[in-house]
């Protein structure tokens, strides 16, 4: 989820100027529609083994 919002912020929100809250909502919905129209699977740069290796110490500390 964080990746989606980060990409949206970098792609459309950073340079956007809107005149109203309704226009902002319309533009965000248009972005969501476009992303859902041409979906791309998320690919993590870490494999499951790498993720497990990084998170195991956190789990053991609790």
C-alpha cells in the first residue's frame, strides 16, 4: 500500500495544482482508474528468503 501512495505522490500529486477539493478527488480517482485499467504486478526487490532473514530477529525480540 505504501508503494502505491508513494508512486502516486511522485507521479501526480507533487506538481499538481487544483482549484477545489472536488477537482483533487476527481484527479486521484482518474489515477486509480488508470492504474486499475492496466495493472502491473508488484515485484519486490527482496526475495522471500531475504525478507525472512531481515524480519526473523524482529520476531524473536518480541
